[in-house]
């Protein structure tokens, strides 16, 4: 015969469940998704959003925060920390591109600040997706911030939207993204709208790394995981 819990027993169970929930949350990796939502991404924004949403399906075991710059305002659009992909997808659906310049330096400042908030639960990694770099006058400072993040163990995964071969400075932008990836002890990859499956694998691999480090990434037997491992181990 099963005895129903008393009020005291119910309260005890609530405490146990709350502790278990806290333990699960504390063990989750933390990943920040940074996005460029300036007007230059407008022509491919809808297609890119589908791929960006695909990222979230791979992050179910992580705490994820969105950080987006767009327009000319000197501020980021930042979400709360979320673990449900459907919530992240809904938030992404509300974002529209606006004219303005890149604000990668401000994004890195935000990641540094978030990482410093909780010494017991630092940010494990960040992703940035963009298509250009317009902060040449602040480049040295941005490189220094990227290096600081790498030194702190907050590795950066830099994705360059790569279907812009007509862009006169595409080569220079790619070189900058690759350098920032190296400084943040992370990895670089093209955000290629024609390589959907490979990109999804890349993002799932990034999520695996954020949640379990190099060991979790090594356990993924895929081309994307091997590409990231090659760069991360340099």
C-alpha cells in the first residue's frame, strides 16, 4: 500500500526537486550567440535565420543567450539565458535587420561582462555570425578583447557569411575573422547558405564543445567536429 505524502513530505519533495533542478542547471554549459543584424545581411536574412534556428536545436542541454547588434544605436539586444530552443527561435523571429555599422567590440565587452558575473558558472564559449568588419579604427582593441576571452577560456567560434564573393573586401574580412578566432582560441568557418547539413553539424559540434569541452567534441565522429578540433588544438 502506497502512502500519500503529507504536507511536510510534499515540502520535502519540493526541496529535493528544487535542488535537483539547480544541480542540472549548474552543470549546463553556457553559450552566447552573437549576431550581426545590420542591413548588409538583409538579402539573405530569411535564409540565414533558418540556419540560425537550426543551431538552437543543438543547444537543448545548454544555457543560451542571444546578443544582437543592429542599427546605429550603441546598444545590444540581449535576451535572458534560455535552455528551450523554441523560446530562442521565437526571439529570433522578432529580429529584423536595420541599417548601421558593426559593433563587434561592444559584443565582446558584453561577453566579458557576462563571464565575470558568476565565477562558478562562467561562459564556456561564444558564437559570432556576421558578414563584414567595419571597426578598423578600433581593431587593436577588439583583438585585445578577443585574446582576453581566449585567455579566460571563453573560446570564440567565428562564422563569416560567405556567399558574398562580390564584396570587394571579403578576403580582408575573412582574414580578420580568422585572426579573431585564433586570438580567442576558437575556430573559424564560413556561414555558407549552400552547405546546410555541414553547417548544422558544425553548430552541433560547437554546442557539444560548450557543454563538455574537447572530450565531448572528440567523441563526435564527423567532418565538422574534426575541423573544429584541428583549429582548437593549435
